[in-house]
C-alpha cells in the first residue's frame, strides 16, 4: 500500500495486502514514499526527533515489528539502541539488511503477530502502521507485552485513513485495547506535522506510547 493508506511494512495479516507476495512485489519501490524511505533530510530529521522522544534515553533493546525496509530501525540503531527488526517479506528483509549493514542491528524474517524472538528480552516494541492489519489486535498486544521486560513500553504508530471507506485503527480504539495491559498510555497526534509526511495530511495519525509497570 501507499503511505495514503498507512502501511509501513509487511506484517502477517490476512488479505492480499498482508501476503508475502504482495510485499515482495512492493519492496523495490517501497522507499519512494517520503515517510517510508526517509530520504529527504527534513523528513528524516522529523522522524528522528519524534523517535528519540518515544524511546528510552539510554541504550535499550528495541524490537521493530513489520519493519519494512528498515528506515525506523536505522534511526533507532543510530541513536545507540540495540535493534532487532522483523518483517514477513523476504524482499523487505533483504533491503533492510542492506540498509542496516554495519549498524549492529539484526533483521529476521517472520510474522509481526508472532515474531521469532524469546519473551522478556526487550525494553521496547516499536510498531508502525501494522497493528490495524492484524486479525486479532487485542491478542497481538497481549503477546507483544510478553516480549517486554518489566518496565518496558510499546511505541505504536497508527492511524485511520480515508474518507469513504476508512481503514486503520482510531486512537481511542487502540487505547481501549491497550488499557487492560498498561500502566500508562500517552497518545501523541501526528497529522498536524507535515514534516513527518512530506505534505499536509488530513486524516488521523498518531503515536501511542504504552508503558508497563516495573515489577
């Protein structure tokens, strides 16, 4: 999908846009979208600043699910985090590995809903424009929570796009799904900042930082 419908990486959902074949075919031109490839220095800087505010201040273990070609993964790695990235599409994984070469980040092929990693190994689960595509978002959030260490957080960048037949997940709906799991949820609206998207946008786009209690 294009940035207009909000997709960032291949996740593992049902339907044609969740298929490995779809995302393999899309991989070659995926970074042409300004907020996918982050090739423009201004857009890249805008995402870098936001990401820095959502992630822990010190070096942490970050799991980037549905990473696509690894643009956000690269920003997190350059900020000093230890990043593991997962994508369903072999072509996306191939591109992400090239992009991340030399950063120390690792890129795995797998389903974002059930990534091939051990529980309790991460400080952050980072997901952009993926949760809305998955069959059972509530169960997926519960599974992702189990991947976190005590005191960890999820950074969920989502939205709701389109006027006639909108797709995505609204911020209030996501907050309701996450509330049974979380100690604190902060929603930051993003649609008003054209620097993130390379143009003005008028749909709902946001980041939800879901923090979990230390034990």
